[in-house]
C-alpha cells in the first residue's frame, strides 16, 4: 500500500467515522487500513499458494481486525454498522 492510498483511506474513513481527516489512531480507521492490507494480499496468495509464513501474518492481521471490530461494536454500534457497510465486510 502506498503512502497516498493510506492517506486517502484515512481521509475518507476518518471524516465519516473518526474525529477528522488526520485521525489515524481510531479503531475504525485502523480497521479500514487493515482491510486494505488484507485485500492487497489476495493477489500474492493466488500466485504463492504454499507461502505459509505470509499466511500466518495474514491470520494475525485478520485476528487484529476482528478484535478491533469487536471493540467498535461494543462502544458504538452505529459506527460499527456503517463501517461494515462501507468496507463490504460480511457481518
């Protein structure tokens, strides 16, 4: 993910679900960044099916995203539902 892509995600999600366009620490922005990184790895795993070391890193990212989503759901369900719809997650 390039610096510009990351800044665009922070700007879009931060203004909708965070505190502002420069809010990089809120859980909703972190979920969006993790989702972009996870989606970016799909091409790598299509070409390298037996890359078990990177697969472990992917599973750790998925677990971190799951725990952040659980936190967002616990604190504010409106932001949670909007974030799920915006990112296209299956919840």
